[in-house]
C-alpha cells in the first residue's frame, strides 16, 4: 500500500502535469499562429462582397429616439 501512495501516485501526477503542460504549450503556439494568420488577412485588399452591394441604411422614422 505504501508503494502505491509513494511511487505510483506521484508518477501518475507527474505524467499528468507533463501532458497538461504539453497540451497548453501547443494551444498557445496555435493561438499565436492563428492571430498572425488573421493579421495577414486584415492586410489583404477588400474584394467585392455581397455586403458591398447593399444600399446604405435608412434613417429611423422617429428621429432616432
């Protein structure tokens, strides 16, 4: 019983810490890559979009109240 608490539990917690740290590190790297990609998309010239063909919105009839 002492071996289970002393060695196996500590070993399991160590493995869990390493796997969580690895997953977190990969998530941070993916977030940085995604933000860089989104930044490059923002610098692209705007193309013709369906929203560009819509008429401008009308003023409200009640005077904006």
